[in-house]
C-alpha cells in the first residue's frame, strides 16, 4: 500500500469493504487495516499503479462490463470481483468504492467502512489529482511503463463504466464540488448498504473508532498510520513520467543509432 503493492495470501478472506472515495485517507486506512486484520489490503490505487499488470487489466475488464445491462454482465462482474479479492483481508480506494453493491453481496459478513473528510477540501484535492491524470501526453509517455502503460485504458473504462454511471461527467459539471460527487456517493452507499453494516470513519480520529467498529483492541505501542494520499499520488505521477521519458530517450536513441548505421552502410 502507499508506495508498495500488496501480495494476496492464500486463505485470507475479505473482512472490510472500504467504501470511501479516493483522497479520504485511504492509504492510512489501508495500512491500519493491514495491522488490525493481519493481512494484505487491496488498495486499488497502489495495486493499479505499482502492482502486477493483472490488477489494472482485471479492473479495466470489470469496468468494461458496466453499466450492467445483462445477466452476462452481472455474472462476469461478480465472478471477476470474487477472483480479484481472493487472498485480501480488505479492499479500499477506487474503483472498489463504486462496486460496493456487488461487494456486499459477495461478502455478506464484511463490514462496510466509508472514510470521510471535509467535503470542500476533498473536492479540491480530487480535482488536483484528476488534472494530473488527464494531461494530454500521459498515455504516450507511459507507453513503455508497466503496469502504468495500461492506465489510459483504465481511465477510459472508468469514465464509460461504473464511475461515470454514478458520477456526472466533469465536462458537464466542471469539478467534484459542482458535480456534487460527495453527496452523490453518500446517497449511493445508503441506497445499497444496510445501515447496520455501514460505518463512517475519519482517519484523523485514529485507532479508537476504527477498532470499535471492528470489535478489536487498540494496538499497543503502534501509532496510527499517517500517509498523505495526494502527495503519494503526485510522487507516483512524477516517478512514472521520469521513467517513461528515460525509456523514450533509450528507444529514440536506439532508433537514431540504427538509422545512422543504415545511412553509413549505404554510403
């Protein structure tokens, strides 16, 4: 999680469905859950950007079967989500947070916990992250980066699939606040999750409320994890762009050398 992807462990079962939107402390939340539940957490942002390419490809295929229009779509989404969650004790971040209706059916005993923060600050943070992800050259620069070379297809699948189904297009609304994304998400959760299963949690409150929700003791001598989602994501973007530019330089250098050799040979 954060800067390192998690590896699923055989026999681990999903106990928590993280229903919070990105930029709500999902990295800190994931690290805390890993400590409390003693197992790997599927933090979508990290698994997609730092994990095996299987993760981003699997999420893309799931998204491409949404909006669900047939029994075949539903069967595919449920089956693939079940496979993707195997070996994890929890799942957090996006796009899992918009697949809560399916996840609560697949894992009826799992607690649904939605991380929250000040909605205005959240909207500002999300809009900044979204602007970084939508720069026009991003897909080209990442062409030789794995798994991030699959990022652009994932983004398109998000917009055309479940994310776009739940939230209005940014082109129409202008931003997260204008599109009332926060309010729409809370309404979406309350529509699909029984109130006795839904818990709201602010990571600034630390261990106590989270441990109470999970029915476990507060870890002794362990500080609650404090990671900055926005900074972590910005660093991933910067790192991937640096790596991509270096690889493009190598490719272009090789092409230029081959061309020079070819011209020299003909001469």
